[in-house]
């Protein structure tokens, strides 16, 4: 958030990547989700594929050159985090849609993910999400991918 101070002024932020086609109906669904999960600071979808560990995400990422390029740095980082006690067997979430609320509660989470993506020159943020989000599970609400009916501009 340090690099984007203008976002500090917003109570809620809905992020979706360029591959998503978000209609007004989807925005209504998001508003309802936010209302029904007022005690959560992030709402995120799980990946459409049932990826249940970080290795599943790494394997899928290796098919994309821009993710594979610096994967050695990412793998080394994961190894170090596992030594520290991070669980590799977590449900992978899709960072193509993120609903942020209560930014002050999640600032460290977001900064850690952003920092590591930049430091490792690794755009595969779902791996870093799987690592850093574990500490914040009580303020994250995960939903199934299909729970929000977003039409993708680009197929998987």
C-alpha cells in the first residue's frame, strides 16, 4: 500500500484482473458478500481446479514462462518458510478477484506478498498468498470459484 497511497483513503477495495469481465450483477453479488461477511477483511475465491498444496500451484505455474523464469527463488523461499513452520498443504486461492475491507488489519499481509513478488521478480502471487495468508485465516473468507458468476475474457 506504500506504493499506492491513494488507496489508503478507501474503506473497501474490489480488485479484479484484466481477464475478468465484471458486470453490474457481479458487483451486486460482491456487495452482498461484503455485507454478509462484515467481520472479514478479505474475501477471495479458491482456484477453479482443486489445488490443495503449494506444489500443485508451482507445477501449474511452470507451464507459463513468466512464472517459471524465477521459480528457483520462489522454491528456495518456500523451503525456508517450511523450516519456519509454514504449512505447504493449503487450498490455493485465485488472486484474480480480491475484496479488501479493513485495510489496516491486512496491510502487513498485502505488503509481504507485494514485496516478495517484486524481490523475486515473480508475478505468480498465488504462491505467496498461500504462504503469507495462513497467519490471517481468521479474517479471510474463502469462497468457491463458481460462487461469483464472472465471465472470463480469457479462458483457462
